[in-house]
């Protein structure tokens, strides 16, 4: 994968840009599609673009916020199966 990097406000060496990409990989677990680096003197501001991120639906079931029922024990599963679903 190739990360598109835009540098504004100054000039950076390629080694430093590569270090920021490596930092993003370590911090987020994947390489960003794009990165904006704004240079302000000795400081830099990093903005990452990871594209569209999948999200998990969260529902309130039997008083708990859950995404899936796989972590429920047998009693909670039975409670969920017996509940009245309103239309």
C-alpha cells in the first residue's frame, strides 16, 4: 500500500516522513491511505486518512449496550429470547 503524503508549511526529509508513516502503522495497526503533515516551526500536526471504516451496530438489549450476543451467558440469552419485541 502506498501512503499519499501532503506536507504544508515547510519541508521535511523523506526519512522523517517515513518515520511518521511507521508511527501511524504502530499506533493504529495499519498504514493510512493518506497523511497531511503541517509544519509549524519545530512542531508538526499530523492528520491521517484511513478511508471508510466499518462500524459495528450497538443496541440496547436487556439493559446492556451490546454489538453481538456472543458474550452473553445462557441466562442472558434466554432473557433475550423471551423478551417481547415491539413493532
